[in-house]
């Protein structure tokens, strides 16, 4: 996988009016039939975020560095407390 198709490092999740600093590991794949990227990954374990997602939180916005806020979907916590993040379109670390 090309290094541009992966990102590991700090990011910010915007949940409502609150910015939550997180550490993430993401990868992207171009889908030629759709003509766009699909990307996904996980946060490192975060008890506060895990609690919110377990209570029903499913949408947020992701920012990496100076990138614009990008809508993301959040999925159930994994057994270690990480949260799956997914999105479509230009990955936020490409900006």
C-alpha cells in the first residue's frame, strides 16, 4: 500500500460542539466503479468516546492537521475500546 493511502497519528473528532483529541490509524482504497475513495480505521482506546458510541453516537466530523472537517460514521467499540471510523471521498489526510 502506498504511504499516502495510510495515516497513523493525531486527529480531532468533532462531536456536537466538542472537539475530542484522538489517535487514529486509517487506510484508504480507491473504488474505480464508484470513482471515489473509501477509507476506514480505528481510534486507539478512549473511554469517553467508547461510552458515547455505546450510548448511540454514530456521526462525527474528523480533522487531521489543517484539513477541513470531514463527516465520518462511527461504529461499535471493539473489545479493546477503540472505535471504528469510516468515510468516503477524499481522505482527510490528503489535504
